[in-house]
C-alpha cells in the first residue's frame, strides 16, 4: 500500500437509506464498533485509505484483484500462495464512493467483497493465480457462495492490464469447456475500479483468528 492514499469512513454513510429488511438495531451496534487498535476514529490510519488503480503494486510487484465470496477466505487462501507478498480486503465494482461494510451488506452500493494481492510475477504467474481462484470457490453460483448470498459475494475477476484481461477470459473459457462443472461459469471479468479498503478488523481476519486460538 505504501504511500498510496485512501479515504473512507468507518461508520454508515449518511447518504444511504437502508431497506426496511435491514435490522436497524444491528446497524446501530455495528456503527459504534471501534477498530482493534482503539476507538479513535479520527486517526487517519483507522479511517482507511483508498488505493490507486494500476498494474504496479509495491516496487517489483504487480496487483491482482479477485472476488470469490466472503473476502476473509479469499484473502486467506491467496496469502498462503508462494510469490504473494501482500494481501488486503476491501470493496470494488460499485457505484457508491467510500462504502463501509454495512453499506455493502445493504446490497445497494453494487460493490463486491474482494481480496487484492501484490505478487511477484517472477515467482508466480497470473495464470497460476487464476487457477487458485477457480479452485477456492464455486464459479457457477450467481451471487452466492455457500450460505453467503448477495451481489457482494459474486464471483468476479478485476483485471489491471490487457494481459490480465486476456488471460482471465482464456482461463474462464478453457475451464468452461473442460467439463469440470455441470453448470456454466457465471464469473464476471471487469476492469479494476476504485478499491475501497475495509477496516482493520477485516484484514487478515482468519489468520488473526488462528493466532488467537493458538495463544489460548
């Protein structure tokens, strides 16, 4: 992430009107939750940062962005892949600026939960990352992964270059014709858009849970 600048809010965006189906009591509790490092939401680090779209990540690394259901699992799987040096989770593909978790949960912002990774192309190819992406989820279920339902859980590849675009389409077509799945693949392939970083409590969530359990 380096010196890239981000902006977002940690509370519910005031311009969003929630559907009646949203549990407003839950919303009120969620909006008061502090980040793990403390309750000071005026701290710029806790307010989050907004990434700059581009092919290059950290020096010598490239960026890839995938949505495969809940972003906790997507990030966790990619974080274990040799050649992936950095991972984060956030929101991409929506039409609403500065979303927080409950904005996306409301299903009215259009965002997908995604994992963004910075990887060394000399150690792992984008084609290999695509194969990991396909195997970690079911790409034939529309807006659903297991019990998680909603457009935020859609299967989607956000490409950061023409090369990534071509490889994604080729990989999807090859897999669709392989007979691995009985149903057609519904994964979307779209150009990368603004990436809104999720709050700290969502970052490396499953790894933190494992560490916490190991220390008990």
